[in-house]
């Protein structure tokens, strides 16, 4: 059986890339391959978690081994390892957020993201055996950067929806949100490219002109060194008179997350940049209708299962929310479409099939 | 739209309708005076938000944990981790007490939060009761007024 190294800058439960890398390894391991995960900084190590420095020993110059490299930001140490490896090499591209979104904020995000974009070209031209992308949008970027079309395949990221389906929704959250208010939900880390400012504008329009008994729930961890971004959002909400109706929820458990989805009337998204957007799939699976600003990979992920707009106009989003909330037939139709789209394209079983099919020339 | 099933939903038609309605609402909103802030939300306690922040604080409360040091690799990382261990060991007399303090303070904050939330819930319930009682009094006053003066005089005589 084949020795397979899964390499990523970060691998942790609870984020999209971490879930993808861990599940990928679990599937390959179940098929009898020897799998280990490599990263330069672990949040929590498991039995087969190793430091990047141990990668050479694991691969042992075996030309039949496989290295699966997850690309999400600039990471010189990881790219160097990929270039040096004499084994078969696979790139999984999750997209890199353009650095411009982080301009003016503290930290070195701009540099890391710009480096990630530059390294995309290096990866595309590194003559790897296979290029996997999380979405059509990402694949387009890879091909534009020079990756050979015939070695490219789209495989959506594995996710934790099976666990969400099994877990009992948190009773406390369910109780507290069951107060007759219309709950608008967004799930995603608190970072500038996630378009929170458009969401707050749209919510203010909705709250003032459509439904005073409504709240916007923003679930997602605050990005490292971006507390000033959160402060700006709070100021914006305050200025628009909706601060008491916007909830900023950091770091939730799966039980709590499920409860937020269960109490949501609509899932709203106004991100300016998404490589795939797992929360959209969570909303589809948990039958929450979607209203979204359709940039980058969002239209590919949502398809016809939501109201997707080409502009983040607050009144357009607010009117869409109102239509979905008030018109039961529209709501039912969108949730049914979402459920069907999830079952056809995005279940872990379906993704496993796509992944193994793409990997077949390299590993039986 | 009632009775529509999913195959009946024409997304393009629906979006065109929404676009028109949004445009009309935008015009109405521009013409209208902005509403004053909602009085009922003057005092509101976002317990879910507070709880999520307390959870993060609980994760950070314990000092004496080795840093992740993501910028260092290889030998440099090993050296940096060893140095961190030494620093943590030397400052243990401070960090242990600080951790204890953090945990106690967080427990107290959690208790205060729960109590505040309970008070807020009671106040909201009492406000609702007051509103219902006021509505009942208004209805009774209307009924009293609707009874004619002679009839009322008769009733008053009987009562006395």
C-alpha cells in the first residue's frame, strides 16, 4: 500500500481546510494506505500528526509515495518541501484571499496572502501529477496560473455535516433564539473579505423597513490581530441603530452551530471572496434558505438553491430576505432545492467518490 | 405564490419581482423620516454573545501553556520551545496565581451574567404583565363609560 503525506500550514478540527485534510487522510487510511499529516504548527496533535521537519523521513525518497499539499496561504517551507519531493505530488487548492482585503489592518496578512498568490503560479508550474480544486472557480485560477488542464479536477472539500446531523442541537441556544424574532444567520470567520459590512447594511434596511423583530447572528471566530475590524463592525451597527440586534458569536461548538442553523430563518452571505464556502453547504444540508451576494465561487456552490445577486445592494438583500421569510412557498422551494443540491453534489460520500476517482491514476 | 412546488419556482421571475419591490422600498425609505431607535431595545443583554466571549476567555485563562511559535521551524523552533519552557518554569510562582485569579474572575462573571440575564427576563415578563393589565383597565374604563349615567346612578345607589 502507498505511503501518503498530507501537508498543510494548519490542520485543525473546526475549519474548512482542517476538516478536508483530516477526512481525506481518514478515507485513504481506511483503504489501507499509510497516512500521516504534516504541519509546521499544530493546534492539537493526533496519533499520526507530525512536524513538517519529519516529512523527508516519512517519504524516504520513495517514488511511489504521494504528497498531498493543501494550498491556502503563502508558506515557503511547505512549497520548498513540495519542490524537493521525489514522490508523486498532488496539490489541493482551497484559494488564497487577495491581500488587498487586509490592507490597513495590523499583522502581516497582506504579505502572507500576496505570497500565497505568487506561490500559486509556482505550484501551477511545478509539474505536479494532479491539481485538485475545491470549486470550478479555483480550478479556473489554477489553469490561468499555468496548471495543465488535463491534470486538473474539482473535488469539493470534505466537511463536518455528518457530525452536525448526528449531534443534538444546543438547548440553551435553541431556547434563547426562540422568542418570535426573525433570525438571520451568517457563519464565517470575522475577516474583512467576508463582507460583514454589507450584511450589516442589509440587516439595517431589513430591520427598519421590513421587520423590527429581527436579529442578525454573525457566528465566527475573530481573526488573529483583527479586533479593530470587529470594532468597526460594532461602530457601523451602532451608527445604524441596530447594535442591540446584531449578535457577534465567537467560537461555537458543533451543538451550538446546529442550534443556530435550526433557529435561522435565512442564511445570508455577502462575502467578497470565497473559494468554496462550506457554510453554504451546511445551510443547504440543514434546510436553511440562502440569500447571497454572488461573487467568486459562491454562484457555483449555491447554484439554483438560493437567491444570488450580482451586487450587495442592501435593499435587494433585505427584500430577498423578506420574500423568503414571508412566502412559505418560496422558502420551501429554496430549501428543497438546497437539500437536493447537497445530496447530489456535496455529501461526504459523493465527495469521497470524486476524490478517489481523481486520485485513481496515482493510488488504487 | 401559495401552492407552488419547487419545479414551479421561476428564480429569474422571482428575482425580477424582488428587484422591483426593492426599488420601490428604497424610494419610500428615502422619502420617509428615519424611525427613532426601538425603545424596547434600550436595555438589552446579548447573553449568547457574552457566553461565547466567556468561552474564549476560559480558553485563555490558564497561563503556563507553551506558545505555538508558528514562525519558527526546525532547530530554531526546538530552541524557542525550550526557552519558552524555561521562562514558563521560572515564572510559575506568578502564572499559577494569575491562572487561579483568572478562573475565579471568570466564574464570577459567568454568575453575574446569568443573574443579569434572569433579571432581564423577569423585567421583560413584568413589562408584558403591566401592558396586559393596562389593556384590561382601558377596556373596563370603556365599558364603564358606555353604561349610561342613570343606570350607573342606580347601580351606585344599590351599592351604597
